[in-house]
């Protein structure tokens, strides 16, 4: 089964462009499969403050949708 994820974040620049949402996929190959999805912040911290929404889909079905807010 394919697990896909997306992390929407406050708008911040990477180079000359606003960084798009982080996306990726992993394949689940067994029932005891474990996966950790997280992120970290980096300097400058000020442009990373705000809501970060993390969603995961398993074979196209939404299985997790969480938002955390990074405050200064």
C-alpha cells in the first residue's frame, strides 16, 4: 500500500521563491510497519511561525490530519 503525505507550512523563502508544501511517499509492506513523520525548523525562525498542517493518505484515503502552530 502507498502512504503519501503533505506538510503545508507558513510561506517562507528558499532562495528567491516561496517554498512549496513538503510532499512524499512511502510504501507499507507489512502489518507491523512503523513510520514517523515530523519536521524541524531552521534559521531564520521568524518566517516559520504559524500553522503547520500534516496530512497522510493510505492508498488515497485520508488517515491523519493534524495542525500544529509554531509560536515565537
